[in-house]
């Protein structure tokens, strides 16, 4: 599967870099499902996943934790292993 990844240059122009990924059938199905759920494409899912990973890694480096809260702001699940 080929994914287009977008990176911004210093002149505010968009530069595209094409990468190839070798995914298992299960991971490819997950990627398709997520793309449908966000009304996006594979690249958008991967870009959002990378952004979320970046937030999690930066938080961990600062001694913080990443949690999932319910509608009443009760902490339900801690995201670990990042």
C-alpha cells in the first residue's frame, strides 16, 4: 500500500513524500475501518495517529500520563506502553 505523507517546508509550501508500507491484512483492515470512521483516507489516519503518538511521547518525557475519561471526566483508562 502506498501512502502520501505531507510535510511543510520553511516557505509554507507543501512538499509530498511517498512512502511504501508493508501491512498485515489485519492492520490494513483496521486502517480501512478507521478511515471510514473519520471520513478520511489512509494518510489522514496515519497523520492523526502520529500526532497522537507525539503528544503521548512528549507527555511521558515530562512525567505526565495519558488517560481516557468518560463524559463526566472520570478517568477510565491509562494509556501505557508508549
